[in-house]
C-alpha cells in the first residue's frame, strides 16, 4: 500500500492558489501572491503569548532539528536524551504529551505515546514556525494543554525557478546537506526538498557518576537521517485552490545507555514515516470553505541484541477536516466545522490487540469587536471517541487596546487530553488501564503586548509582551506500582502550574550597523496538588525536570553584509526525584553560542559562508539525567542559492 502511495504521490504535480483579500482568506492566506498554509483557527487563538521564529533564526539552525533550534534559542523547555535522541517540548510546566504539534494545521502527535519527537523535524522543511503557550484544545483539539507548536509551509506564485543547496560539517562527525528545487508559475507551483544528516556524536563529557569524577567519551550515539518533502499547488480557478504535500523520512539511531550504567550499548531504533496532506479551498466574497485530508503512517522498530529484544510499533492515522469561515462587517468572523480522525495501533506489547479509535469532533469560534478598542473571541469543541463524549472545551478571550497602542488581554479556557494507546492497552512488563479517563485542565492568563517605533526615535523598534498564567490539570495520568510490583496507569494526580513569561526586543540602526537585542524569561512553578496515597511526600513539590527559571538572550549585529549572532541560554536547577532532593538535582547551566555568516552575490547566484561556535565556555550539562549534551563544538557551512524569475 505504501509503495503504491509513493508512486501516486510523486506522480502528482497539480496545485493552486486563490486570489482573494487577506481579510477573507484565513486558512490559506494570499499576500502579494504568497500562500501561507496554516490553521484558519489561528485568528481565534486562546493564548496571545506566542513566539514567532523569524527567518534568520531558522537559517542559523538549518543544519539541525527543530529540537536543537528550540533549545538553542530558548523557545520553551526541551526535554532531550542527547543529540539525536528523543526530544519533546514541555510548555508552562506541563508534560511532554500536553503540547500539540501542528503541521499545516494537522496534529501529528502519536496516538501511541501522545508525543511527537522534535528531533525528527528538520528545520529546512519548515517555512513558518511559532511556539504558542497556553491551552487551545477548543481550537486544535486533543493534547493542547500546555501549548501548541505550529509548523507551516508557504509558497509564492509566479516567482520562477529556484535552486538551493546547503552543506554543513562539524565536530563529532556531524554532516548535513540539503537540496531544494522549485518552479513557480502563475497558476502552478511544484517544490521538492531533500536532506541527509549524519553524526557520530562521540564527544567527551564529565561523568559525575564515579568517584572521583572522570572524563568519558560517548559511544554508540550516532544517527543517520534522510527525507524528502514534496509540495504542489494548483490554482484551478479564481475561487479554487488545490494543494498536496508528502513528507517522507527515514531515521536510524544508535541508542546509547545512560552514563550511570555499565551495560554495553548495542540497541538501535529506526523511525520511518509518511505524512500526506491534500487540501482544497473555496472562497467567494466573504465565505471561505476549507477541506484537509491527511494520512500518516509511522513505523518504529526498536532492537537490542544484548537482550534479544525486537519491539516494532506501528500506527496509522487518517484525518478529515472541513471548516467554513464567514466574514462579517466591522471585523466580525465565524468559523465552524467538523473533524473525523481514525487511529489504529499495532504494537507487540499490546498482546495481540490492534486497537482502533474513531474520533468525531465539532467546533466553532466567533470573533467580534466592540467599538474600536475592544475585541472578544470565544470558541468551543466537543469530541466523541468510540461513542464516548469528551468534556466540552470552551474558551473566552477579551482584548483591549489603549490609546498608546498597548494591548491588554485576558482569557480562560478548558482543555483536555485523551489517554494514549500505550496507556490503555500495554501488556508487556506493565499493564495498561482501559478504564482511564480524559485529563482535563482549566487555565487562564492575563497579559499585555506592545510594539512601537516611536518610543525613542523614528529608527528604533521596541516590542514587549508579558503574561501571567495559571493552569489546573485534573485526572493527570501516572503509572504507579500495583500488585506484584506491576506498574499500571491511573488518573490520580492533580497539578497546578502557574508563572510568568516575558519577552522583549529592541532594534536600532547605528550608522552602518544594524543591532537587534532580544530576551525571554519564564518563571514556572508546577506542583503536585493530589498524588498517589503512597507518595504523600510529593504534595506541593515541583514536578521533576521542570526548572523554575529559564531565560535566553540574543544579540544580532549586521555590518557590511556580515551577520553576527550571539545567543545565550540559561536553564535553572531541575529536580530528578519527586522529593525535590538537592542531592540528586541537575545543576543549572548557561550555554553561550555564536555564529557568523557572509553572503556573496554573483549575478543570479547567491553564496553564503557560515560558521558556528557552540557552547563557547565548554560547559558540561545534560537535559536528562545520564544523557549529556556536547561540550564546545564547531560547524562550518556553505549555501548556494540560484533564482531565475519568470519573463512575464
């Protein structure tokens, strides 16, 4: 079936764009012939605290994964098992399965684990990226409790032929190369991107698990990745847009052991997946109808010769999403729609079961303005899963803009996460619980946003945003020991997460030098309010691997087409046990990185030379106990970009 799908997909070269005003186009925006595919529900976002990742930041990280970039620049807390290992996002003190990951509006989290591995997302495959804090299940559905990460693609009509390649080599056997080709006419676009990435990751680290401490070298920690992203756009008529995308990737990893074990490491993991997305958009006057059909096939094969373990895991997901958007006078709009998702898991550890889940959701969102300063947004979603209804997920947001341009807002929302297939059906060494209930959160935030270029002088741009938040999660699923010491999941925890997030940036031109300084800080206190009866010592304690303090700062200097970036990232102390013992806590760390690039233009060919110096102060650190991250390391790269515009 998969081979046939590949043949069909790569044979398709039909796509389109639709010419309507930006006010009328939400799901597919058309701005000066540029199509940006994203969820139309973004216009009704519950949380107003979102961090867009600009093109320069993505360019500086194009040889790495999404996890590498988010960790380096401080976009949320990334929990990682080291280079190439599983990496997930934890936003506002919630778990790794409380973040929705949307690819062009489609949620790509695994129904087996409730997570999506960010180390498997190449930055070069993403054209537009934002990290949104706060729950938005009313808009995006299951899993959006702590936040949402949006991965979007875009294309430009009538821009001609574009060829681009980037090659990068670095410390510890790192090698990366990608190649992209696209052709864009008035009504047709086709684009192909391919990449390959390898690394040995045989770096030295300070092993603190021995006395005296010693320098060891990481072994059996390499990876080999390759993938392709095919995109096509076809403007059928002035009212119809058809799009198609295929994302295929093959990832082979050596799985290292934790540094505190002497067991030889021989395990490997291979992740292969196909993600196909078909979209159709119809627009007429103030009405917009959008359909998306997606198919995801994911095949994970874990093998450990030491224990003779072979553990394959497979899931298939079919998604159908239909939305209608109505634009009214005075800036009001309404979006309503339905979603049908089919999920199936095939895992040896399920004891012969191949569970199936049918999910049907209906949702709606409405935005209206009260005068020139007030804006109100409300949304609601209800989902039925195999004849069982999930709790309603409503939200309400109010915004007010002062005469000085400061936007003040507040919102409240109810969100949810359904149990994963692993939680429900696991039968190997532990016992899943088919009676688990849906996790529910009730949260809110208040904050302000401000942007002004008249603050100090006409050539100064200052932006500032801050938010205080509170989020109560009930029925939090936790695996606990039962009879005979066999672990099983139960809805026993209640967690309260609260804190503050602040981000600011200032840009100014000083003679021939452009300077931009930005900073981000978050304080997150996430504590247990209800726990398993045998673990009462965990009450009111900070969740493990959840730092109270995180901060990042970036200085960007542009002079004579030289681009210098200095990035600093601080992560506070993280507890590794529920007692919050300082003895076993992971120490705080501060990582300083820098990069320098210089473009050269020769006729239609643009060549850019770049270099990186990461972890300048050679800090020994880890994001998870026993899984170190690299000391000082270097990368150098070259980008070649050729464009040939259309003659008409």
